[in-house]
């Protein structure tokens, strides 16, 4: 197989996750491969060798885990970065580890676990709240009012019931210069939930209103604080972060699987 043919084969797999505004890729698969902690001499040896090799960079090894590939280990290092090394730490791989059969991005799934957020600590009073049906399922969404993928996600929400959606407005000025002003205008509407859904799902502009105190700058900063660099980004009640637009089947599955802490 030529290099060009290999690239053409893998390119669709790489492009598929790009369903977000900004740099954040979508995470639309459930983690099925569990990392197994490595202890004893192997972990100690890998830690010592890597920390010595990168002593000038002050690298610290946080954990060493096994992978599905025999002789290859996952190493979490300072900066919350995952690398892969052989059993002697003579070679290092930096990038995503993919399961070809399941199409699971193992690295992405591990990072999702490592980057969990305390849902209960989110300032929900600074979000636009929509309750559909009994509102049993919950999700927080960091969304840009001018992001096309955010609008597509809202269309999916419109087809669902028994869900409470907390929309934190996170306009990205570098992509959508008018989005922050639009977000502020939506917040200042008498019925901000109706204004939000009308704009996002139907394209109906909110009527002009006087400026008011609003949390848009705060919610933008909150998203940046959590390392979100694209929209939409969803935070589930169990703390899992899922970035990017999901279609109905994947969205429903993600919501159902991530409501309970510990999952």
C-alpha cells in the first residue's frame, strides 16, 4: 500500500471528529478500553528513565498504565499529557492510539476521564436553562451563538424530552466577531430561554433590547479556565467532557451513560 493510499484511507477517520467550532475535536465514542495501572519495577524503571532524560524540562511522571499493545505503556506526564513508550523507554510515541476494529480513540477516551469536571460546582445560575419533559437527564453545554455545530446540536436537543439543558454562552470572537454581542442580547431578553432556542434552532433574531448586567464574559472565562477551545462542549453530571456535535443516537447514548457519578 503506497503512502498516498494509506493517507486516503486514514483521512476520513481523522476528519470525522472535527464537528466543532474552534480547535476542540468531538468525542463521540464511549470509552471501552480500560487502562490498567502498572506497578513495581516496570513503572519505577520507566519513571526514572523518562524523568532523567527530560530533567532539564522538569518533566514528572504522574502514572504508568498498560495498553492493549504488548510492550507499549501509556505514561501520563506533567502538563496532563499522554505519551507512549516501549518497556525500556528507548522509544516514545506522541499522538492518538486508535482501536482499528472499534474505531475508538483510546487516547481521547483516557483524556476525557482525566479531565472530568465537577458538575455540581458549575455556576448554573449563569446558564440559560431549558427543561424539556420531566428534565431528569442533565447536561451543561458551552456554546457559541454563531457556531453552526452548536446550532445543529440544538436541533438534536429539540427532538428530545426528559432533559434539562444548561447553556453557558461561550462566543469565540476570533471565529465569530459578533457572537459576544448576540450572546449578551439574548441574555438580556425578557425570556432568554425562548430567545436562545428561537435563534439557535429557528434562526430568529432576538429583538434589540437595552444592555443589562450579564455573565457572558464570565462564562467565556469559565470555558477557557477548563481548557475548552471549541464549541459545543458538553459537561455531563458525572464530570465527563464531550466536545463537538453529536447526532441523535450518539447524543442519547452519551446522556444516558454519563448521568451517574463514577461511570
